[in-house]
C-alpha cells in the first residue's frame, strides 16, 4: 500500500512543478516582451525625437530660404513702389511749388492791398486828427475870448463895487463923527443939568434935616425912656421866648447854611440849566440853520433831479428813436448783408466750378502776362502814380488792389467772347453742312418731288453735292456724271464740292 501510494502522490507534485515552471516561463517571456516593448518604445521615441528635430531644422531652413526669396520679391516691389512714389512725389512737389508760387504772388498782392488800405486808413486818421486839432483850436480860441470877456466884466464890476464901498465908508465915517459930536454935546448938557439939580436937592435936604433934628430931639428923649422901660418889660416878659429865640436862631443859622448850600446847589443847577438852555438854543439855531440848508439843498437836489429826469426822459426818447433807427438800419443792413452773402456764395460756387474747369496751366499761372511793351507799361505806371483830377479816376484808385481780379475777369470775358464767336461760326458751318446734307440726300433719293425738281447732281448754283470720297469709275466726279464748272473756278477741270469741308476739289 505504501509502495502504491508513493508514485500516486508524486504525480501531482510533478504536475504542480510543471505548472509552476510553465508559469515562471510565461512570466519570464512576459517580462522579456515587456522589456522588448520598452526598448522598442524608447527606440521609437528617440527616433521620433530625432525626426522631429530634423523636421524642425529643415522647416527652419525652408522658412529661412523662403524668407530670403520673399524678401527679394518684396524688395523689388518696394523698389518699384518707391520709384512710383518718388515720381508722384516729384509731380506733387512741382504742383505744390507752383501753388506756393501762386500763393506767394497772391500774398504779395494781398500785402500790397493791405498796405494800400493801411495808407488810406492812416491818411483818414491824419485828416481826422487835423480836423480835431482845428476844432480844439477853435474851441480854445472861443474859450479864451469868453475868459477875457469874463475877466473884463469881473474887473469892471470889482472896480464899481470898490468905489461904492469907498463912498459908503466915507459917508459912514461922516455920520459917525456927527453922531459922536451930538452925543458929546448932549452928554455935557445933561451933566450940567444933573449937577445943578443935585446941588439944589442937597441944600433942601440939609435944611429939612436940621429942622427935623431940632423937632425930633425932645421927642426922641421921651421915646427913648419909654423904649427903655418897654425894653425892660419886654426883656423880662420875653426871657423864655429869647431862649427859644436863641435856639431857633441857631436852628435858623443851621437852616440858613443849609439853605445857602441848597441855594448854591440850586444856583449851580440854574447855571447848568441856563448853560443847557443856551446850548439847546445854540443847537436849535444850528439845527434850524442846518435844516434850512438841508431844505435848500433838498430843493436844489429836487430841481437837479427834475432836470436830470427831464434830461433822462429826453435821452431815453432820443435813445429810443436812435434804437428804432438802428433797428431799421440794422434790418436793412442784415438784408443787404444777406444779399451780399448769397451773392458771395454764388460767386464762390461759380469760382469752384470755374476752378474745376481750369486747366493745369491756368491753375499754375492764373494771371497772364501783360501784352504791353516796356515803354507802354512805364507810361501806364506813371499815369497811375499821378494824382487824378476827376472823381471817377479818384474812385478807381481805391480799387487798384483788384487789378489781378480784373485781369482774370477780362481774360475769362475775352475767352467767353471768343467762344461765342466760335460758336456762331460753328453753328453757321453746321447749318451750311445740314443744308448740303439735305441736298445730297435729296439728290440720291428717287421720290416724285425730287424727280420734279432740278437734279442737284447736275446743276447746283456754283456747287456740287457729290461727296469727295465716293468712288469714281472713270476718274470723274460722281458715277460717270460730270457737272459744269462754276464760273469762279480757278482751273478748267471738273470741280467736286466737298460737303464736309465746304470747298470745291478738282479731280
């Protein structure tokens, strides 16, 4: 049993080893394939990087060579453009130079016009200054004359016043002297009368005094005794009253002192009131005087105000009238300016249209040279420099600056007249050619009216309607027919009338 189990147990182990071997071989093959794939990938990447590098390098070389080719082509194009631009620039510069020359000439003409206008303006200013000086001199002379007249009048009035003052002074001195003499005489007489009356009254009073003294001496003694008794009785009776009187006297003295003090205060107050009243009176007088002056000033100012109001109303009316006239004049001026503007716009449009129709020569040289000789031009300048005597010539001198304009205008006018004449001539030729063509067409047609009329191929009054360029089979003028020669033909050959040129030709 164990011997049998041994081989049976070794077979699975060999199978497992074979499986493991196969697995290890598969893993080794797989690893070898991975390594080979990695090597192949690295090789391909390196090759790709080299290819990319070489393609980039080649592309850069191609771009460099292509840029060189493009640069050469572009350089040729730029050279051609530069040559064209240089030629264009040369032409433009020539045109600009011609324009600059024409503008310089226009500028010189404008400067001449400005100088002429400035001279006229300065001349006008000098005339105005001269007129102003003359006016000022006249005003100064009038002022001096009025001043001298006022001085003479003032001196005469001053002498008259001084003479009257001297006469009045003499009269017043005489009157004062007479008054003083009368006063001295009256005073002396009054003094004498007073002294005499005083002496009389003094003597009478002395006599009466002595008489009364004698009469009253005895009565006085009796009365004195009575008085002494009465005085004693009165003193005894009024002893207490005397004491009271002394007290009242002291009180009265005290009150008198107070009254005196109050009187002084009252006097001071009265003086203050008097001074205040005097100041008030003075202020009242001053205020009345000031009010009077203010009333006078007010009346004067009111008079001036009324005068100014009248002047203002007059000035306002005048300004209103001036404003109305100015409005009317400005309206008329605006209308005139509008017409002038419309006319100027029309002139500018016409000038622009004429500018478009000008040739290159006219654009470069707009003013043609004068056809006068040197001597004639010198005589013309001398005539222009002379002072004109006629008003029309003087007015023409103010428009000397428009000489160039008149030159161009005259040139255009002459060209217009020449074109009109040329148009008339061409219209006549056209009419003549139309008539010849009509006769020719009538000659080649075969209507009854044409057959009834004379054949123009055979007889035309000094003319033949056969065209010059028709074929002549036998050297004749037209289709074997020969017309009669006109009487004024210069040669004896057969003439053929050319309807195109309007002349006869001899074949």
